[in-house]
C-alpha cells in the first residue's frame, strides 16, 4: 500500500509531460556530444543499446537500417548503370548499321570485284613475308656460282655449210661453258734467247702487211682506217707504193693456195701438214707440234686476212669463216680470268697471242658484232695473264715475262686498239715497264729476260716501242733501226726477219727500200714452185 502514493505521483508527472508521437523501435537513448568519426550509416544504426529493453529491440533496428542502406546502394548502382547501358545500346546500334552496310555492299558488288580485292590483300600479306638470313645466303651462292654447263652460242655467218646460225647478242656471247684455264705444262727451261726462239720457229710465219700504222698509246678516238688500207681494194695501191712486184704478188697468191689446201675438215690447221686430207705426206719438212692447233690456225689465217679475205668477202671467205669458227669454239671462258683463253697445250701463251691477233684483226676489218665479244674476251685474258710485277708475259699466265712472248701479246693489243676494243691503260704501262727492264744502249737493243742485244729480241723490242709511241725523232729508235739495217735480213732466222721487216716497214725511207728489196727477192727465190709443195 505504501507504493500507491509513489505511483500516483508518477502518473501526475506523466500527465503534465507533453505527449510525443509514438516511436517505432527502441526508445531513443540520451544524446551525447557526437565525436568526429568516419563511420557508415549502418554502423550508426547499429550502436550498442544502453538499456536491456533497447538491447531487446536492437535486432529490429539493425534490420531497418540495413534495408535502408541496401535501398540507397541499389539506387546508386542503378544511377551508375544507366550511362553504361546507354553506351552498350549505342554500340549495338552501330554494329547493326555496319552489318547492314556490308550486307548491302556484298549484295550489290560484282563477284569479280570481291575476288580481286581478296587477292590483292593476299598478295600484300605475302609480300610482307621475308626469307631468313640463311636462305638468302644460299640463294646468293646459287646465283654467283657458275652452272655445270652453258650452251655454246655459235657465230652468225661463220658456220661451215650447212650453217647452224644463231642470232648473237653483242652484250654477251659465251663461247664455251665456263671452265678454268687448262693446266699447262711446266715452262721450257730455256735460259737464252737462241734456244727459246728456235723452239717456236714454226710460229713465226706471218705476213708483214698485217702490221698497223697507228700508235697503241694514242687515244682510240683519233684512229682512222689507214691501218687497214692494205686490205681489200687498197691492197693494190699499197703493193705499188710499198715495193711489191708482179713476182712477189704471184708468190703471195701461191702461198695462200697452199695454205687453204692444208686446212683440216674441222676448219682448223695443224703444223703437221700430213694430217690434211689433200696432203697425205706429200709435203716435206712437216711440223711436229700436234697439240698447238690454235696457234697453227691463227698463223694460217693471218696471211689470208692480210690479203683482204674475211668471212664476209674474198676468194677464201669460206676458209676464213671455218677457221674463225674453229678458234672461237675452242675459247675457254672463265669468270676467274674475266676473259677467254686460247692456250694450246704446246703453244701456251704463244697460241693465245697469235689467235687473239686474228680475232681482233677480223673484227677490225668487218666490225661484225658476232666477233666483238670473243675478240674482247681474248684481250681481257691477255690483261689477266700479264705478270703483275714485271709487266711481261711468258708461257703461263702471270709468269715473269720474256721478250718473245711479249711481242705476240702487244701485237694482239695493237690489233684490238685498231678495232676500238677496250685495252686497259694499266696493261700498256706495265708492258713499257717490262721493256725498260730488258733494254740496253738506252733502248736501242733488247734482251730476252734481261738487258741484252740479241737479233730477234732487238727487233721485237723496237717494234713494241713503235706500237707504244716512239717516233722517228726518238734517238734510241733511230739508233736501233740503223743497227738492224746494218745487219740486214737473215737467210736462216725467219723469226728475226719477221719482226725486223715490220720495224723497217714502219720506219720507211731508204732503210725500208734497201731492206724490202733484199727480203722480197730472197722469199720469192726460196719458195717451192713444183708439185704439191708449190707455194710453200
């Protein structure tokens, strides 16, 4: 009962207190001064209740706060997703329009145009593919290395009947498949000029009319046709002014007839005259160099060319045609030498020089494009075979030179110069260096491999000096010509007679008249006039 007054006072106090709206959830806790704190809304709603009653109602309050937070997060996510959805929708619309465009293009575009575009793209892709380094090097090796065989292109209008002509290109005319220069026997162990010159006596039968009158050291552009004036229609005039007679011309005609009668069936010649079908051993004094057919063919063709016969005109044009074909088809072209070799096993560099003279002379006389390349290749090999130190030539390429072999090579270069072929200036400079090394008496006389004054070597040296530019006013040349004139022609050294006659012919004047009369008459008198040997 004592508790009743207390209850009444509590009711009175409650009645005097202002009524507030009913509160959902737990009663509010006494508010405290807020402390700055980084908390989430859900954390504020989940603060610990201060009373047991609040603790009982805490789960309900947390659920309400959580629901509110989730609603807010969902609204925020929806707001963020709206721009992304718009972008996706725009991309879809673009793809749809692009697909429609291509479908229309493919529908209305012709099939051939589609195929063309496809193949162009395919070619562009293929062009971007490169070979590995190893494959590239292999391809280069295949291109550079010479082939195992190369077809021989035959010379136009130079084939024996029936011809098998091929139209030749002036830029390139390989005569035979590229091969290295054939091995050459060891050079002869001659140490003196007499033994060496006697060994090649069979190679000395040349016509003096072949000698050109122009200076090898001069520029090719200043040359005229006078060097070939003794060929063809100009021959009769040269004979009349140069000291020829009716008897000498008859002797020349008989000699040419004997030469063509001893031509072999393959178009070439041999120093062994008995091998000719028309001879059968009827000739005496046959040669013994059976493996020097290139040299023999060259020596046979020289007087034929000197008399005005070519493969295009003249009484013996067919013989010249077959002879030129014989030489060219035996040339061995090698990339290592940059030229074509005409070396015989027994003739060696003598053979090459003699055959080169013929090819260059024939080209200079006719300017037949079929002869230009083989003639130039022969000249190129001469330049390659020169001794790079001493400047001479001998039996083997690049061997220290001797005056005898040098004479043939310089005559070939002279003939090439007349035909406007390319003669390397350095080759001429080195040749002059060699002549300096073997001269004596200040250039009036010459030795074989060292300074001397041999008969044949002096004649060779003086002729080479004339080719290289020495004129009448050169003291050494005048002295050398006087030396030859005093000796006169020989009755038993035709090698000396051959070169000395050319020197005197170029010198002209009284010295030439005296020399020619003696030399001409001796040759006419010593020529065979009877039987099968007539003309030899």
